[in-house]
C-alpha cells in the first residue's frame, strides 16, 4: 500500500511559533544563517521566487524525518516543529514560572519573582497562621500570603530524611535503602517525592534571580549528554526503557543550570495515541504533526533503526508505560532555549559542547542573535 503524500498546501517548513523559527542553515559562517526558507515557492528553474534552500526528498512521507539543504554552503538540517520546540521549552521552564507561596502570588505584580528570603525589603511581616506559619504582605500590591514554618510539618520520622537522601544520591538500591534506614517502601516513595519538591524549591531560589536578569560578565558552560537505562518492565516484559538527558553546568563554580530528560510524565500514552490518529497526525510529515514532540508507539515500532532507539537489533528497549518519551532533539532544543531565557543577563557566553551535531545545532539556533553579534563562543569537543 502506497504511503500518503502531504497536501499541496503544506508549507516547506512549519511557520514560526511564539516568534521561534528554528529551520534555517546552522552554519554560522553562511549568509543563510538565521535566514529561514520561504514557506512556499513557485516551481520552475527560472522562477524568481526561489530561495537558498532545497527540500530533500520532496514531501512524500517515507521517513520519520524531513530535511533541507542550504544551496549556499551545502549544509543540511532536519526540519523541526517550532510548535513542539516551544512546548518543550515551556515544559522545562514551568517549575520556575509557577508562582509559589514564597513570593507575591499576584501574577501582575512586579514582586512576583522576588522571594521573601532574598528580597525581605519587598514585604512586611503580617502576623502568622493558626499553625504558626509566618504571613507576609507585599509592599507593592498589598497581597498577603503565608510561608510554611517547616517543610516537614506533618512528616513522620523526619530525622531519617538525611540518611535516606544520602543513600539515594549514592545510588543505593531501593531495598537496601529500606533495610538500612529501617523504613517501609511506602515511606521511601513518599520521601522521594518530598526530596524532589525541596530540590525544585532550592533551584527556584537561584533560577528566579537569573530569570530576573542577574548579570554576569562571562560564563563558561560545559554541555554533555547522558544515557539512563531504566528497568520499568513487569515480570512479563523485562525490556528496558532508555532515556537520554542533556546537562549544562558552569565550568568554574560547578553549578548545574539544568539536567533535562527526554521524558514528559504529564502525557498519557493511550490517550495521546488516540488523539493523534483522530487529528490526522499520521497523514502529514513529522514537523507538521500536533504531537511531533512525543514518541508514539506506532511511530516507535515503525522506525526501529532510529538513533534515538538504542540497540534496536536486540529488541531489548521499549517506551515508558507511564508518561511519554520525547524525541531527543526536541529536548535538546528546549534545553538551549531554556538556557537562553535563563542567561540573558550574561554579557558573553562560552559553550563547550559534546560532539553531537544535534547539540551544536540546538545551541546555535537558540543563541543565533549572540552568534551574529559575536558574544557567543561554541567549542565542539573531540
């Protein structure tokens, strides 16, 4: 059975979303760098409507990905969904844009990014709650809010938390942690959720200062990719789930700006697969699909040779049963757009990148304005 073709009205590349367009030549020395292809061009050798790009392979849906070639420097790049990249960027930024009780709760207030610990002059103490938690009033808008006196207010055996946390970060097996700490598995799972919330709050304290425009003369950032092999199988299915993360850290201080896994816990596999079929995702190329960001089961099994599915010949990997796996390149683009939003206060940035073409491309695309202005240095390791 012949595969479907994209409709004639489908553009050559997706239109920009939220002022983001990632589809252009990734060669920073090329005139086409930062210049996207035209969405449509008239056919014909002598057409005046042609631009400096050629769509490789036409618009037939025979492969998972589509690509374009720059006619000026002959550099090729995979066509990406701008919508999917914006979705991934927003997913990574969400924990730091969500208003918590540590600062003014009103979204329209200028103090919404100023927490009471780092900016005590922005607030006035306003008594306390019945449980003893302090209350504050915002000096700008007058909104009141409370801050829990203790994060362990209703926690059983809080004295065991330091030991459990130490065992977790030192990669002790789950059963061994329960044995050493003298706790039941239910408490361990509850404590893991608690640690996650606390770690996010610590990160928020620093990241909110960056989002507010904290300035730096120069930052040296090291970027690397990591594989995570997880045994999420049941007794009937022992295949592993292989996820990949991209991490960026300040080379001088060691501060990690982000470790982002290509996994979205909020997505439901069965529901998403059904919605994708109902909305015709499989009748258009990947960059034009509504769920372009996510690995669908039918898509995963149809393309076992993809570089995003390790050891396909052994058939020993599978997709997560809870949550959904994100296409790795979309997490990489989202990661660098996350960094671009976080580090706008830096006068100059220097990146040391892992030797992966997709990482180099994501970095140059996210920081294209800095690359053109020559305030970005990017070095690719051997």
